[in-house]
C-alpha cells in the first residue's frame, strides 16, 4: 500500500509539473527569442548612431567604420553589415567581409530599413534586425545585425534546462514528502494489521496504539481495541459458562445415574424401593431441568448485551410484575406491594426490567417468612429531570452476611441452608441485564432484618411525576 500511495502521489505531481512546465518552456523560448531580438535592435540603433558621421560624408569616420563593425562583431559574436543610402555594403564585420560592395537593396529587411522602418528577419539559421541610419526624416544608410539561431536556441535551452532541474528537484522533494506521508498512514495500519493477526491467533490481550497515525487511523485503532475487548469479554464469558455448566451439570447427572442403577436392582426385588428411586430420579430430572433453564436464560442474557437499549415505562412494568406475583405470594401468606410514581421512564434492554423484577421477587419470596410482606419501591434522582431510577425489592427474610452479600452475584452461588433448590443463576442474570442496560444492581442488608435488592437504571425525563 505504501508504494501504491507513493506512485499515485508522484504520478499526480508529475502530471501537474508536465501540465505546468511544458507550456512554460515554450513561453520561455519565445521570451528568450524576443529578448535577443530586442538586444539586437538596441545594439543596431547604437551602431547606427555611431555610423551617422561616416554615412553623412566624413571620410575619417568612414575609414574607421569597418573597424568599429568588426570590433563589435568579434566582441559579441554577431554579424554586422552597414550599407549606404543605396543599399550597398560599405562596412562589415570579419564574418561578413565577403559582402563588401554587394547591393542588398532588394532584400526585404534592408529595403524596409531604407524606408525608415526597422525590420527583423528570422530563418532556420539566422536571426537579424535591420535599422535605418537617419538624417532627419530620411535614411542615409542601414545597419543590420545578425546572430546565429543556434545561439538563441542555446540560451533558450539553458532556461529550459533550469526549468527541468527545478521540476526534477520538485518531484524528488514531492517523493520524499509522499514517502513520509505514506509511511505515516501505512505504518500505523501495518501495526494495526499485526495486532489483528495476533487477535486472530488467539491473543486477545493484543491492542493497537491509539496515539499512532492520523486521526482516522487513531479512531480505527480505538474501535479495534473496543471490539477486541468486547470479543475477549465474550470469549471469557463463554469459557466461564462452559466450565460452570459442565461442573454444575455433573452433580445431577451423576445422582440421576446412581438412582437409575439402584432402580434396575430393585425393580424386581423391592417394588416399593424402586418407586422411591423413581421419585428421587424424577426430582433429579426436575433439578436438572431447572439448571438447564437457568443456563439457557443466562446464555440469552449474555447475548442481550448486544441488544439495543431502549425506553421502558418503569411504572407500568412494576405494576404488571407485582400483579403477576401477588397470587403466588398469597399462597405463601406473603403480601407483595408496589409503590412507584406514575410516568417513571428509564433505559434498559428489551424485556430486561421484567426479568430483573421476576428474579428479585422470586428470591425475596423464597426468603420471606409467612405473614410478612415484600415491597417493590421505585425512587428517582431528583437532582435532574432524567436522573437514575432505583428499583428496590425489600423482604423480611433471614438476610445475608456481608460475605454472602458480596458473593451473591456469582454464578451458581446459593446461600447455605437456602429454603428452595434454585439454580444459583438468578442474581447473575440480574447483574448481567443491569450492566447491559447501563446500570447496576446490589444487595444491601435491611435494617430490622431482610435484604434490600436495588437495581439502578439510567433514567429518562418522566411524562408525569409525583412524590413517592
């Protein structure tokens, strides 16, 4: 990827330089040619001024005129031809000496200059300029300077080569900048790829550097780290789930196998004993069923962390769950009451609050003595319009020790001497649902005996609120 980025950047830079420098090189050649013509015209007028006396009839000046022309031609590498009013060459530089005495009046540039109009001539080999030597408004002669076209091309080529050198330097600098930029992008991506490969190989502790590279790569690295942490958490949960499940299922399965073995031994000799073993085996099957149901519920709860958190009407859910559990409470001589202001809203995963209340009420009902009551109370954080929502489930059971309160949310934990044969997964499910909803759950010892189970959820603005 680094070399592709470098090639793309250099390609774009090369296209820009070509699009810019090719027209500029042509322009420089035209400018150089025009400058050379301007130099020739300037020097020609200077020579025309110094030739005036000779052309006006000064014999001494006329004798020195060829020396002046030759000196200029030798010094500047240009050809010099000076004609009289009739277009006859009367002085010339050394390179043009063979033209002395020639009549050039029929040549276009000489004819134009004799007519007092400077004229330039440009062919493949020579560039020349002819200017009149004026006496008043009339021309008394012509000075023509010529220069090899190759000299002009050489100077233009020098300018063009300078432009090419600048272009090459610019392209090289752009290549260095592109390489640095490509490395700044591909380097972090390469290291991110290495982290990805480590995670793919099973190293869930691998993390990408979130401070390395441009903002987009840093954001990608942060997302990768978040994903990796999530995957690692899920893998750990699955491993713990598999380990706990295998451990917890082993006991009832072993007990069931023993009961069935004893049953096969007693079925003929002791029908009554066989019946008791059938009853015991049925009890183990029911225990196994409860455990499997709990494991399935826990697995669904783990999956619920990926579900979308939405709005839930706490008041309606509390009223509904209290109404559902009241008949079972009456069978055990336990009163279940709910107190919640109307219109209390919170955020929770789908059906999360229902399951939280069902588990907490079920545990409270198992611990509550006959003649007592279970209270489901909702209060809100009044410091803001959408503060935390706390749902309390209070019972008057025997309560738990501080050590038991701390361990109660561990999977498969059951209090010693518990009154019912639960799976030990209810509170673990509650904790998982609360966490997935962005809240938390805890158990507090209740003054006067019992437990205060508190589930806290993120609140929303209530549609109506009255003091509890």
